[in-house]
C-alpha cells in the first residue's frame, strides 16, 4: 500500500498537478560581476538537476522502471547543460556555486 501511494505521488509531481514543482529562486552573487549571468544560469540548471535527481531516487525506490528511465534521461540532459555553462566560468565561480548548493 505504501509503495502504491508513493508511485501515485510521484506521478502527480511529474505530471505537474501539485505546487511542489516550483523551484525556489536562489541568488548567488558572482565573485566577478561580468560572470553574474553565467552564475545565474549554472544555479538554475544545478537546482533543476537536484530536483530531478530526487524524483529519480523516488522512482528507483518505488521500482518504477519506466519513470526511472525517463527521469534518468532528463537528469543527464540537465546536468549536461549545467556543465556547458560551467565550462564558460572560472574555477573559483564553480567552486562557490558547488560549495553553496551541494
């Protein structure tokens, strides 16, 4: 019974029928002002990845293979976008973002 409720709850989150899907806006001030837009993009993609990773873990715990594969693809794409933005940032900016968010 618990597993069925968890899968149903997971499907509601994925379908966007609850208010849980909204992310908190987080503002991290860049060390160098010219990097602020890239820092904002990196924060956005890292928060999206963390949210999808949590959902993927729920699907894995519920043994829902179909949802797990779907979320795994989304996680990979989101993390790739995060890495693309990080490639343009200096190492100190990346360290600051990961120190705060991870």
